[in-house]
């Protein structure tokens, strides 16, 4: 599968993490492993107007009814995506962690481990417009114009939770939940409720996933010769906890994950078609 990144319109940069386009020639069967990245998103994908995905499986679920256009929430398990044979194109918008609540006005926790067809948030038949669009640029314009229209209707963001996200992202190896609610002057119960409603995950789980993402990034750079040193750098309690989280969020061992990234170029974010 070939991937490319697309420039994010300036107006959407506070709410969109990444826009990616993927194409597969269909000459071989395709199965992809999807790791957790703590980002919700929007997917448009088709093969002659039909979904190219045969099924998506996790350790606790199996889905075989993926639509061509949908929005998905946070995921708590890595997944395996199996595609039908044949060529297809996918466009995926990775949203910032807060964007489901801000742009769509929903409790993000309601979409955790779920997806819904985007028509629930669109006044027109955006899916049909995308299928009938003449080229890739026309489809990208339709999707970004849709998000821009949602942004103009957006609800007020939870600035305290967005500040907590900033703190986590800049101190991912050291930050704790206790530090966050003390720093933001919120009770633990208030903070966890607001964080879950905005992000779709508990703050404890979100920090674990972001620490996993940072571990993967550092594996790519090969700054650490031993996993014990990497685990210590990111303040894992011990190496067993480091191995546990790698397995929980990628589905493979640290050694297998490291070998994967040394054999192929690493995409900034693993493609995630939802579940």
C-alpha cells in the first residue's frame, strides 16, 4: 500500500493531526496491523463504491460491515484489518484528541471502540458526493470543507482539558494523573469525567498510550541499545510493565515491533480505519 501525507488547511490545524491518502493496487491480498495512537478520525474508502474492508478483528470483537464513510472514536485494543482483493483508495483524517467533542458536539466516550456513518453529522449526502467526485483533490476539498463548516458551528472547547493534553504531550515520560488535577486545580473525579467526555479515554489510559507512542518513536531513532534503558527513560516501573504496554497497544512484543520498523519506513501514524 502506498501512503502520502496531505497539507492540512490552516483553519483546521488546531483540530486535525494528520491527513493521509493510501492506495492499493489490489494485486495481492492485504492485511494490516493497526496500533493504538490515541486519535479519533474520519475515513473515506472505496472500491467501485463499496467498502474494501472484509473485516476488522481485535481480541474482543469482529466487524464485517464497515461503510465507505465514517467517523470513529478512540480505540482501546490494537486491530487487524483484512481487505478484499482488488484496488482501492482510502482517505483518512486523524483528528486531535479533543476534536470529536469540539467539532461534533458529542461525548467522545460514546464513540470509544465504535464508529458511526458520517451522515449522522452531515446535512447533505457527503458520501455520494465523495463517490462521484472526479479526482483525489476534489474529495479532499469536500472533506476539509465539511470539517470547516463544523468548525464554524463548533461548541466552546474545554480549555482545562486541552491544557492537560498539552502537558501530557510535552512531559509524556514523567506526567501523572495526580500532577494534572493538582496543576489544573480540579478534583480527581471532576478531572477524570471531563477528560473522558472530551477525549474518550480515561487520563490514565491516554497517558499509557502516548507513552507507548513515544516508545515507538524512540525505537525508530535507535537512541537506546537496550529496552531496559528505554523503559527507564520513559519511567516505566520496570521492564515487565514496558513489555506489557507494548503488547497491549501493538499486539506484538517489543522485539517484533522493533524488527518491523527496521525493515520498512515508518509512517508518522499507523493507518487506522476504525472498528
